[in-house]
C-alpha cells in the first residue's frame, strides 16, 4: 500500500524558525507529499518568508508547499482545522 502524508505547519510570528522547520520536515526518512503552512495572521513577516522560501529556496527540496493566510488570528486548533 502506498502511503501518502501531508504535513500541516501552523505559525504565528515565527519568521526566524520557519525555514528550519520546513528543512527538518523535508529531511525525514519518509517525506510528506504536501506541506501546508498556515500563517495565523502574523505581523513579523512570516508570510513573506514563507512565500520567499516557496519561490527561491525550496523548489529544489520540495515543490508541493501551499501557504494559507488567515486574515485574523484564531486559536491554534481552529487554525489547524481551517
């Protein structure tokens, strides 16, 4: 049976940690097919960092990254269930 895994990363004002987080996900022995980065209305440039990673650094490592922007901050579990 073929396993298909998706990874959900919810972030809020963690611009400085996001790249390492995605790199660690990509370095797993079984990489997920898709990574969803949910930006919980960050104000520190997290969205811009995620977009930059998707366009410049990560196409080499990973091509299936989706960025979802929440317009207002919600509780963590609400963001995961988005």
